[in-house]
C-alpha cells in the first residue's frame, strides 16, 4: 500500500477494503461491511486504485485456474465413463440396440471431449455424477 497522510482508520481496515474491492463488491457493500462512510471509501478507492487492480488481477487469475481445473476434471471424468461404457459394450449382447444408435453415441463422443462438452450439467459433474447419460442404450 502506498503511504498516506495520517488517518483515523487502522491500516488493517484499509487492507480489508482493498480485499473487498478486489472481489468486486460495491462501495456500498464495503461501507456496510467496514462500518466506514461511503465518502471515505470513495477517497480510499482513488488512493488505492493500483493495489485494488493488482488484487483484482490475482482474484481473476485464481478463478481462471479454478475453472480450468474444473473443466479438466470434467473431461477426465467423461473419459473414465466413456471407457466404462466401451468395456460394458464389449461384454454385452447388443443385438436389441439399433446399430445406428450405437454408432451415433460413439461417433459423437470424441468431438464432445475436444470441445469440453461432457453432456452433464455443471452441478452434477461437480458432485461426481456420471459425465455421460447413456440411458439411451437401454431404450
């Protein structure tokens, strides 16, 4: 933080303000959380603009990393489920399932992996649900 003139507020409160602003919260929300007048926070916002921007960049980088790992985990889960289905298909008698339907499912899988589209809603993937809905095979 850049040095400033003597303030009636402790340094830790200003640091908390920078953290709050870095997370993208409004000045109004910061005022309520810190119990500091909004006008004071407007001044702090100007004074600590560079620190807020740097902290915001760190926050965004963390979110991007989290998203990337989540996407990687979804693709890995999708691959595991695809391998399980392929193993099951090798053991099954598939005479009751139309060939075209089997080929459609298998043909679409590699393209879905490349695009990162595993076919499961975010919440169910995050909970470890099956990445593929192969219930079509039983129909």
